[in-house]
C-alpha cells in the first residue's frame, strides 16, 4: 500500500476517527510521519491488533472449558475401564445413559453459546462409545472391535452433522479409519501393510478433499491449518510406507504396485500443485519433500545395495545432508516469498 492507494481509499472519509487503523496503515504512517515508537504502540493498542483483556478472557474460557471437558471424559473412561465389581450392571449402564440424557436436556433447556453447544455434542459423541464399551464389558457379546467402532461411527453421525465442529469431524474421521482398518484385518483377514496403507491413504485423501472444499482453501484460522496438516501427514505417511514396502517386497503384486505408484505420484503432483501454487501451505510442502526424500533413499538402497555394499550408506548420508540443507533453504525462501505476497495482498 502506497500513499496514492491510501489517498484513493480514504478520500471519501470525512472524519479522521473513521479511518480504519490496521497494520499496513500504521506502518505507512510511521514511515511517512514523525511517529515515534511509543505513539506507534498506542496506535496498535487502539487499532485492536492486540487482543483486549476481554478477548484474552474469551480465549482462556474456551481453553479451560475444553481442557476440563477432556479431563472429565478421560475420568469417565478410566472409571469404567477399572470395572468396579461392586457396581451393578444396571448402575453402570444407567450412569452412562443419565450422562448422555442429562447433557442433551441441558443443551436443549439452557440454550448455551455455540461453542458450548459444540463441546456438549462432542461429549455426547464420546459417551456413545463408552456406552457401547460398557455394554460389551457387561454381557461379553464377543463382538469384534470392528463392530464396536462401526456402531460408534453410525450412532454419532447425527451429532457430528449437527455440531459442525472441526475437532468433532476429525474425531469422526478417526472412527471411520479405525472401522475400515479393523474390518479389513478382522473380517477380510488382510494383513498386508501395503493394502492397509493404500486404503488409509485413499480414505483420508477423500476426507482432505472434502475438508478443503468446506473451508474453501482458507487456512487463516489456526484450526483449519492444523487439521489440514494432520490429515495430510496421515496420507503422506501411509503412502510413504506403502512405497517403501513395495520397493523391498519381492512378493508384491504387480497390479497393486502399479495402483500404489500411480496413486502416490498423483498425490505428490496434485498436492504440490495445490499447496505450492494455490494453497501456499508450507507444512504440507515440507511433508511432500520429506516423503520424496525417503522414497528416493529406499530406491537407491534397493538398486545399488549389492554394488556399493557398506559404502552406500556413507554416500547416502553425505547426499542426504546436502539435500536436506538444499530443501531447508528452498523452503525458507518459499515461506518468505509467500509471507511477502500475503502482506502485499493485504495492503491492496
């Protein structure tokens, strides 16, 4: 933002008190006037760029409320895991049912704030799983873990949809992952790591696509950025393990190998295009670089191990040090470039 831009932007403002004090404007005033550091600090405080005491209280309120709920639910889980023998089975089931009904009634009657409502629905979703666990503990149904997580996933779907809470959506995605993995291992008897890794990667790639569509690429909110990095890390970790598995497993299926390699390069190329060119997400970019480095090392070891033997690891160590330094330098430059572009966009 330059002086001409400021003049064009503020020429209709009649009262100086109506001028929006944001960071670019304050920087421009400091650069083109005699404002000292103290006066600039006062400007920052008056412009609400720093959190006010009320905002700090709101942050502390949300944090301690979330931490308290987490500790409360952990206490319930460990209480029933202890399997207190003197407690009657109906009392055990009743405690969980009363907890869910009590929370639901309280949310309906008192009509709390949106954040408290979302935390309450999250607590109910966790209590549903505890209820299934207590029921299985009492009656020894003999059900597989797959049945447990499938029932949990199905019965909390309504709460997840109503809450529209990012952390609850992430918890729901975790339940779906566990359900499918346990189904493959316990029902279909798949024990191949490459198959499981490919399924997990594919499932989470769909979830990440839906998540990006829902937030429309906006990661200014730290929650959006955090969940993007977590889901992306799961995808790249699973695919990296699959690729290493395929490289060293001579008994691998050619069809499965082809699908895995195709999917891996699709994620790498597609992820690089979206998160470097469009999304400008440095965390995901760094994870892509690490994945490529690991897979590349595996290929080198597989192809040249019999030729160089022990000397191969020395060469790889030297090469990895050089590549790591190069990647760190490029990532730092890229991050600086993106930060400058972001600041320029905000000034316009």
